[in-house]
C-alpha cells in the first residue's frame, strides 16, 4: 500500500458526504447516552502527544493519518451509516477522549459505551472539479483531527460525477496519530468494507476479535515500572545520542539549513521491487542469516557510504509494540522507537552488512519496548528525531491483495518540519518506498540521490545475490533537480496520479 499525502491521491469530482460521529441523547438506549468518566491512563506516547499539541496547537493539524479506498456499487446511506457505527463500537479508541487541563496539567479521560454514538450525515453540493473535492477534504481532516477535541477523526465519501465511475464510491478517513498508527490504517479498508457488505447482503463481516488500546495503556504503565529496563534503555539512548552532541542522527546527505519561514514538505513514492524481486531479495537475506529488514538496512548503509562516505549508518526506526496477539487487529498507536547504528566501509559485502544489521536490530527491539517518553525523562533527552526509517510487512493484512483494485492507499497530513522520513512497505505487489523531506531544491536532490543508491544496491542483490560497498561518488548532490522518473509529488497542488504507512 502506498503512503502519500491526500494531494497525491486521484480525487474525483463528485458529491461529498461527511460522516461525523457524535455522542449524546441520540444513543441507542437512554442508559447508554452520554460520556462516562474513565480512570484508565493513556499510553505514554499519547500523553506526550497531547502535551506537545497543547503547547503548540498547530501541531494538531499536522499529525493525522488516514486512508482512501473504493467500495463497489452506489452508496447506500443507511448501510454505510450502520457500518461506521458498528466500526466505532468495535474500536473503543474511537469512543474516548483524553484531555490535559491547561492550568493544572492533569490528565483525564471520558469514554462512551457501545451504542452511545450517532452519526451526523452532511451531504454537500456537488463539486464540479476534483481539486474542489480535495480542498474540502483537506480542510475537513485538518479541522476534525486535533487530539485536543472529540471526535479526533472523520469519514467522508465521494460519489463520482463521471457516469463511467458510477459503479463505485470512494471512502476517505483521517484520525489523529494519538489513536491510530500505520498498521491500524491498513486494516480499515478491510473492516469497513466487510461491515458495509454485511449491511447490504446480510453476510456476516467475520472480523477478527480485538482488544482495546485503552487497556494497552494500562498494561504499558504497569510494565514500565521496571526500573532496570528503563535504566538500560536510557543508557543505550544516551550513548547513541552522544555521538552527535545530544542530537538524533541526521540524514546521510546534507539537506541544507532550516528555512527562516515554514516551508511545506515535499514527498515521493516509488515501487522499488516487484513481488518476485522482493522474494529473491529475501532469499539472499536468509543466506546471510537475518531476514528482510536486516537486508534493507544493509542496503541503506551501503547507500550512505556510496553517496556520502559515511562509515556508519545511523538512524532511528519505529517498532511495533503489539506483543500480545490480542492487539493484532486493534486500533491505536502501538509504536516504540529504537536506535540503529551499523558500521560500513568500502569492500564490505552484503552478507557482512546483513549480519551487522541483524545484530543491531536485535538490540534495537529490546530498547524500543521502553517508551521514548519514559527514556527521555530518565536520560534528560529533549530533542526530536531528524532521520527516521520505517518498515512494515503488510503482505498478510486482510484483503491486501485487493488494494490495487480498490485504489487503497494510506495517507498522511502535511508537514513543515526540517527532517527526513522514509517508509518502506512490503505488500503482495512488491516493495514501495515513500518519503517526506524539506521542500527545498537541495533536500529534494539529496533524498533522490540517496534513494537511487538504495535502489541500485537492492537491484544488485536481486540480480547477483550480493554486492560490494564502493567508495563515495564525489558531487552526488550538486544537482538542484535530480534526473529520473521518481519525482517529489507533495507540493500542495492536486494531481491526478502520483507511491506504510
């Protein structure tokens, strides 16, 4: 599944319907009406996100994740409304609101019971142009996804005006990151389509049982009373950050100074391996010992040396915290963060780097189990990541093989930060890389050059089963606009097509 901004999704002209949840007197039964006090704490990352957004309110408009996908047939309003309500009842994070008192800093929560939610259905006038639809959706999601208010999410559907497209409608969804993560996003198309089909046909949706992210927050707080684990993780992170005077690692190539004014980030997306190539790469990784992620890290390290002369590849990587099977189909922010540090030099083979990367990733998994906010307090860390690499294998997500047919895509909000994020998704169709980076010529050239080197390393492994690291190529980032077919696609204008997350 590709992971891009909304602006890069092919939005059709048509009629928008908004589906906004509410809690109140329209509950299914009188005893279900209204909010109830809930003493369960948030997860650590949720609490940190709330406090950060309270201090910087604009951050609430830049922290949503979402998805878009088609459902076959004309829109049945009653069936879709019932499907959304069933989905909200299924996932407790959609029925809860955690807040921080701006005066005292106290954290509190209220939760609505199953059956207490209703949906406001707001049908807009038909939009004659796709860019009008895009602008409406962008505004809707920016306004309705603040973590400081409920609902922090919204649905919208678009019924295309073009008669040739009348055999389907498109669903758009966005939610603040505090209640959803990358894996949550790839589950939504499957769940909502099945629930809608159940309403239309009577065939049971057959969804997997799921536990509540709110209970995960309780379990996480209990687990993080382990003083020794926290101390170990804090020491690891302190040593890791000491390499760059307390800062997180930067992107391997220079991306220029942060502009004096806020500049919207650019993005790109590309399919870098098809399914057969991904399987050939996996075989080569297994011959060396560790698996696919270690091999991908090896290619990233080789590219850092080839393009920038780096003798170590350093980044941070998100790792899931769904360690109990009951969380597998849950919605929430089940993510920890781990440091990655792999030595690399000219003459190293692919197998050399895979083994080093595998060893380092094993260490990272242990460290990532301690929430970064707990580590930050223990180690006095008060800085933000500058270069992040994420990998998700979503081949076995329900209905993943249908994603191209229903135009399913993961979406992210606009950002204005001076950092670089790379997301690699392995799907039934192959491997996709998505990136966001500063919207400047220098940063654009640097990211394109680096990813071209990554792709070359991967291609060599697919073809030959190995590679040998070469020395840096001088002047690799002198160009303002890189050559090739992969272009930055998120520039704030609507496009018809463009490439986790």
